[in-house]
C-alpha cells in the first residue's frame, strides 16, 4: 500500500472547499447540512462548510441520551465558526421507538449495539429532513481511517451525500482542524462515537488511530494489529457498497 503525502493544510483546505462547492452546486444544492457531535471530525466539516457556503450551511446538534459535555463542545464549534445551528433533542424520540419495539433499556444488554445504532440513524433522518427543506446536501463526517475499517453505522452516520474527510486519515484531520481553528479542547479530546457512557473509538476498535494511520500509510506495524485491521476491512466491505441488485437471467 502506497504512503499518503500530506498536503499543506492551507492547500488541502482550499481543495476540499472547491470540491464541496462543485459537488453541491452541480447537483442543484444550495449548501450543506451536517451533524455537530462535539467531536473533531464534525467540527472540521463545520469549518470547511462555512468556508464553502457561508451562511448557507447548518450544523445540527442532536443529543440522544448524550453527555452534556458533547453538547457544550458542539456549541463551542458552532460559535467558533459563527455557524448557523439548530438543536434537536432526540431523547424522547429514542424512548418512543424503544417503546414501539417493546424493548427495555438495560445495562450490558445483548442488544446493546443494535440499540446504540438507532441513535445515528435517527440523527441522519433529522439531517435529511433539513436537507430537503433547505435544498442542502448532507455532509458525512467520516474520515479515511474509520471508513476503511467500517467504523460507522450503516444507514446512520455512513449515509451521507458527500464525505469531505474521506481521503484524510485521523491524524490529517487533526492537523486540518488546527489550521481551521477548531477549539483546542475538541482537537485534544479522546475520540468517541458517544453511543454509550464510557465508550471510546479506540477501545471499541482494539487499536489506536495512530496504528491504523500507520497501516494506511504503508508503515511497519505489529502483525497482530495488521491482521485486525485487515479483518475489519474485509468484514465491513458491505458498508462501503451500494446494495447488490438482482439481475434476471435471459
């Protein structure tokens, strides 16, 4: 696997902004809408969209049994870029759906991951509502590292119109975030999808972003970690493809 050459942040930022404008306007869109989670990736997408579309963008903060700190950080990101934003609390929506499914919340439930994945799917529903109302395109916040191993929820945070960070490793996103002026507290916080209390990306993956990025850059890596990465990539291939379509035989 060939190594990745990191562009200068200023040049990289200009390229992504131009690409966003070309993609959105070519499809008849007016701007971009995205979730603001309080994490690094969404804050970087916020900064890029503000540069690309000015006031024709919207960050949506969607707490769903979330940590209050995440909402505070999402607000910090919105304010740092003078970004239009909306808060949509999904707590009651989540509880209502669980009630309809006759599911009770319980710690260490065997259905914990299935329940957790409801949250990003609810959030994507909200984003597509605003996209339809405003004529915007939904921006994904996945980076190259996460997309490669399928670390996203299918039809949740993986369901977007555009992935502006999709060719950037986590370390590159961090560097771009510093250039854009993402608040330092967001850049330095431990990455988490916020699916349950105490959950962290690296804890769930079983290796660090630094190790994953080394693999993607073709650098030496422990064989055990390499095998984990390859296995996750292979198992998650279906997440990166459109659904197979049956073709009738003549």
